[in-house]
C-alpha cells in the first residue's frame, strides 16, 4: 500500500491553515502507510537568485550552528538556517551545484533533500502521526502540499527512502505503487550523468520525469513518456512551484479520490482522508481516470 | 443528502453514529443482535469513508448509510436491502449472495466483484473492473463503467446505461452485458450479439427494478464467443 495526500489552497485567506487542514488527512492515511511519512510544502517563492535547501541529519540534535559557520566560512555569504531537530532549511544565494557538491564533500552524513525557491521537504521514519508531531506539520502555512505515508515494498525503511522524492529544483513526487523497471530507467539516466541517491523505485520515476522536463517536455509531455517507459503500477502526485498534478497508470490499481471546492482541491488515496475537511459535503468529488493528467495551478 | 433529524425514529429502527462508535460495533450487532431484535431498519450516520460498513448481513433488514462509504461496503450481503446515500470505495457488495444494494453516488473499483446473487444498483458511474468475476449477481449502472469491467464474469447480468471502457467482458463466461452507450473496446472473446425478445424482456424488468426508464431497444448485448472455452495450442498466446 502507501497513502498519498495532496492539498492546494485556492483561497489566499486560508493559506495560513494549510498544515492544520492537511495534517489530519496525512494521519488518516497512516493506516495505508504506517512506517514513514513526509511532505513537500510550497510556501511562496524566494527572489530570483536565492535558493533554499532542505537538509536531513542522522541525529536529532545535530550541530547545525557548526554547519552554518562552516557554510559562511566556505562561501563568504549570508545564510539563514531554520532548524527543526534533524531537519534544517538553509536559505542562501548559492547555486544548487555548489551547495550540493560542497555538502557531499564536507558533510557526507547530511542528505540534501531538496533544492529550489519554493519547496521545503520534511520526511522521516515513524508513524505519520509521530512524524507530523515531530516537525509540527499542523503549523505549516503555504499554497500547496504533497504528502505521503509509506508501507515499503521496494527498498528499506530509512529516512532517505521515505517520500517525497525530489529531482532538480522545486520538483517532487510521491508514489503509491511499484515501478517494475527502475533499474532499466536508472541505467538509462546514469548515462545522462544523472546521479541517484537511493535504490528506490520512486526515485527512478522522479528523476525520469524531471529529466524529461529539463530536456524540454512540459509536464504533460513528460508524463506521456512516462506512460511509455515506466512499467508498473502507480498513482503519482507531483508538486512544482505553482502546480499540483495527479496521474494514474493505465491499470489504475492504486486508488485516488479528489475533492474540489471554491477554496481548495484535496486529493487522497481514499475518501476517509478527506471526510473532515471543511465543506467537503458540498465539494465536487471524483475519482481520477487512468492515464489522464489532472493539474491544478496555485 | 437527506436531513437525518427529519427521519421518523420508529421503535423498529436503530441508528449507529460511526463518529461515536466503531464500525465493528455496527457489524457485531448486525451479525449477533439483529436476529433477536424487532429492528427492521438501521441508519448508519457519519460513515466518512470507513471500510467494511455493514458487511456480512444475513437477515432481511433495511439499512441506510447516510454519507460516503469506504471499501467493501455491504460485502457478502444476504437478504438485506442497503442504500448508500453517497459514494462508495472499492469492492461494494463484493460477493453479495442476495438482497439489494443501491449506491446513490459513484462506485470505485471492483463493484459487485464475484457477486453470486442479489441486485446492485449504482446510480452514478462505476470505476474499473465493475462486476469482475461476477457469479450470478445483477448489476445496473446508471452511468459509465471503467476499463476491464465484467472481466471473467461467469454468470449474471451487467447493465450499463452509459458508456463502457476498454476491454469490456474480457474472458467472459456465461454472464451477459447490456450497454446503452459506446463501448471503447471489447476484451478477448467478448462480442456484440443481436438482442432477442428474451433479452428485451429481461432487460426491461431489470431496468424497472433498478428504477431506470430507458428503453431496452437502446441497448446492445455483449456475450462470450466461447472461443476460449477450450485450449487452443495454435493460438500462440495471441488473443
């Protein structure tokens, strides 16, 4: 199994309540994925040139102040750190190439979860209710969020194999299902110089789609190639700077249901996750069709 | 959705509010308390997508589920008449034996899967694999059905008032499908056949029972060509 959760707020007045509304959805999907959870939250864009990086450390009381000091020493620029236990969001003016390379060399125990101007990632092992509490998901504000509760089938239960997976900048994906040909995809992409961080099948799908978009496809074009090349079962929920996208494979063995009102669009594996949202009784409810792309824009 | 407050609360009625009690207490009472009671009608409030609501009933009782139900609602039903005033998740009325289940909204995948008997009415659309492996159940869908519907259906009738998706009736046995709208594609061994007088009569009765006014003349019949009944060594896995 696994549970997916997506929430995009159309009504700007409600954006402070993103976490409050979305967290119960995620916790409800804990029944489908009790061992890890995570989310990508989009909180509005940094100015052109600025970047933020979500970082994951192996211990809760990591020396982030020491990391920050080293960062300033190396790059000689200002950096802001927002710390939450073993997670931190670093905001600075350095490019992803520089920061990722430096972190890998200087702090190999740290994992760069994401890079971009809009997206922060929190993910870890543990029951979704515990993970939500650990990182105070209910307090999150923003435009949209992509969340996941995991029941592992394809790779070990570790923080870096929890979803969402990211590739490039401000691009993330969560997955319910299994990809049958991740190693084929991986070999193909490694020839393009793309580096993988785990042995997880979802990472292959994420990097494949992001690679197609860097090659010039739009999201629809990339997913069309995905239908042809990704073998397996999937419901994907994809988050970008200003979009939330949902797609299911041709066999649609992995569920999804969407609820849309004037204020929001909410997506989950099952309706029970949506049942307590405000005004959901009057929402337009529907089940996404196989091989159709559903995209909502902020 | 009807307002629950205005419903008559007869002495022969009982209600379970699933925001207050677990599904298990409802099902336990339906299995062990119902038979000794005078209750003829059960209201289920705030179902909120919970799984396995009112499964395994084995007595004549009327059940109204007032909201959206989750997976396997009314599974294995025998004798009871259930109405879901909302949508249902996967596997509604799976393996139903008798009685009836009416869904006022839409049904997710595998509606009526492997059902042996009874009547399942889905007033909205039904998703993929509707009536998969059905074994005698009658299913009437007011809207469309998704891909792979009536896959390996052995006996019974599937009526689709809207369109049908890909691979309709793949590997059909003796179940018969009537479709009013367009068929995207037929599955292996399924074929469109002419409607007989018997078909019109049977379909007319079924549509009436299900509460639809369509003219049976608007439907086409899909049934098995029976070419898969015997192993063909020359088929070379090409069906």
